[in-house]
């Protein structure tokens, strides 16, 4: 009897062990890959790879071939040989076929709905004034009377000294309200009917930080700059939930095609949040979203709602609300950025910032008090200094807030005396490589050669031990990771041979980190994503280019092959 009991106990133990082993089998295994895990130390401040980096004789080496995934989490990273231990009967095997795999790319500052809206609107990018006029007249002739016509993409900087004659265009388009939105979102032109429907007259006062352009007789030019744009934009008929959802879903699909696994939506209002919450409830969010609440008075209902709720705490949720986005000044292109001294091409004008631009310090203070991370838009050197002062003064009374890794968005032009303050205040510099190469041809005229040396100064910030993260501020620039990285390492535009301040360029490794682990660090999620290692989310990006060894041209021409989130292929570039 004892022998029988012992036999049964032994059999049960053996079966138990087998079941445990079976549980260890991976759900998915990736083989035959060329992997950069980024699990080695950060490069030195001058960009030199760390001593433990897989870098030998001036060439990067892939540091893994295979990945095993279990329950949406990375279970193993290593060789093709070793990963076989994790393959069971039900394991799905993905043959990477020598594709390069990096940690899932993070788009750390964008405007998701704008991708969809831009797709549905008339595209004005790279068009001359006459081409725009011809296109608008043609569209108006095809559009039912009374229906609003929306176009976007004209360059506020390129047109800053010579805008469209909207008075003449109004005479040619009297049946439809027409709105022409600027590329960077800091300027809006409309025809007379659009202004009439919006209730904007020559007696209308500009909002704080805004400008309504008029001729010498005081008549409207039908052009609004900086915060005044909302006088017209807010009167465009509101989109339905279905329309908003369609625009955001289009944005998701575009980002997935570009290899991004996470997006930080900088400036979320009630309409956007309604879509995100609806999709989250239905488990329909296709990628991770960090929704930054727009800290503006028009958005006060959503602001108050989240001030009361406080930041989200569940890391596993695809919808994170831990940030407020504030706006301290305007843009450089529209001369709205706030500077310590006059614009070089407009004497007596220093831009608009702070309360004059609609920045609400009280609202921001409440967000800080509630434990939210702040992301504050600052372009000019005066704006950046003021925001640094704001953080510094708050931290004196609330030192623990410093641990939240607050951000300054754009950090476009910084006074030399202020670079060291970013590290002292534990601030993240959130920047756009594409803006640097796109803006420089006219930025020097705006601010002069001396100040321009403090523009897009990634190396100077890094030399001051500041965490720099990269993004595109889409739709202000092409959101392509390859374009952004090319801009960062060359300081050149796609087709421009001119190199702008090359001493500020990043290395390839630094640029890749700025889109991955450093961006994860900025969101306080570096323990969950940003590198390819055991225990982290199975978020990875497949591409056809050896991103750390390729030529600049090779990077620019790279292609995303697959995007994986939580171990699931959510985009595949099929032939």
C-alpha cells in the first residue's frame, strides 16, 4: 500500500513538473533576427559608445538573434540555439529573415488626430500662393453652397512677409466658408464668409498672445496669428464622435506603419479624450497612448475632471493620463516665440509669452500639486528661461516634484547661461530633429547667427547631462523615424546639402536612444520598455536597415517591416 501511495505521489510530482515546463514554453518566438537590444550603458556625453557596448573597430555588432515572448512579455533574449528551449508545440515562430529589430519606437510629441484631419483636408504643403488660390477656387466650385472647406499645410514661416490676398480670394469664393490652417498650427487664413460665420469683425479684439492682421485703414486681412487662430478654428462645425474616431484611427494606422509602438499626444481636449476613452473601454486602442491634457481655458472641463481624478497609475493600461501640456509662447515662424531681445528681422518685437499668450500659471500649479508631469511648450530663449524659473521656484517649495521628470517641449533656442539648468532641475528636453533642418534656412534671419547657435542644441544639452528625446511634432514635420534620425545625425534636410551647425549633431546610437529608452525614461516607464530585455513588454520594431551602421542615405531610405506590440504583430509591410 505504501509503495502504491509513493508511486502515485511520484507520478503526480513528475506530471506537475511537466506541466510547469509546458507553462514555460513561449507563446511566440522570433528567430534569425539582427537585434540591437540597447541593454548596454549609455554613451559618454560626447557620444562615444560605452565600454560594454557591442562596438568594435568602429562597427556596431548585433547583440542577439532571437526573442521568446510569454504573456505579452519578453521571456528570453539571445541566440537561435538557446531559444529552442522555449519552443513548444503551440509556440508561434516568426522568422525575421535577417531583419533588424530595435526596441519599439516611441513618438514622444505629436498630435494624432491631425494626421487624419490632414488626410481629409486639402493639402497645401509646398504650394505657391497662386497654386493655393487656384486649388481653393476649384474646390469651392465643386462644393455645395454653405459647406465649410478646410485646407492645411501652408508654411507660416515662408509666408510671414507675404501672405495670401484673402480679400481678393473672398471675392472669388462667396458661397463657402473657407479656412486655411498653417503647417505648424500657429497661423490661420480664412475668407470673408468664414470670418462672418465666426463673428469676427474689424472691431474684434485679438485674444491674449494673438494677432488679427489689418490693413492701414483698419480693415481685415482675414489672417489670424498665434492664439488668435482659435477665434476662427473654434467656430468650425464640431466633428461627430464618429468623425473624430475616424481621424484618430487613421493617425494610429500611420504611426504603426512607421514602426511606433507608443505615442505621446501633446494637447488633448475633450473630443480627443472621448475617442480614447471609448476605444479603451472597447479594448480597441491599437498602441500605447500617453494623453497630455491641454492646459487651456477652452479645455477647462477636461482639466478640472483630471485634476480631481489625478494621474493614472496602471502601467498596463494602453491609455495613460499623467501629463498636462501647457503653452508658454508661440512659434518662431510666426514670430510668436518669446525672446530676451528683438527679432533680428523685426525691430521692437520680442514675441509673446506667459499670461499674454494665455499661459495659466494657476492651472499649471494645480496640475503640479495634483502630481501630474508637466510638458511646457517653450520656443524662444526668454520663454525657456521663464519656464526654467517656474520649475525652479516650484521645486524649492516642493522638492519631490522634481522626481517626476518634467519636460520642456521644443527647447528651440536657449540662452547659453541656461543650458546647465536643465540637468539641475531634472528636466527632459523634448525636441524635433526635423524642425532644425527645416527651420534653419529662415531661422537665422529671424534671430541672427549668434542666437541661432543656441538653437536645436542637442550636443550642448547632452554635454550638460540632459536627457534629450526626439519626436516630430507631427503634423508639423514628417513623423518618419528615418527622416528624424537622418536629420539628427547629419543636420541636413532630405534634399539640402547645407549642414546647419554640425557640432550639435547626435550619433546614431544617441538618436536611436532618443526614440526608445530615453523616451521611455521620460515617461517613467524605462523598467517596462525602451530596451529588449527579459521582463519588459514585447514591443519591438522590425526594419530593413542596419540602423547603427548604415550611411545617412541608407537610413533615410529605410523601411519598417513589422511593428509588434505586446507580442502581437500589429503592422506588417507585405509585398
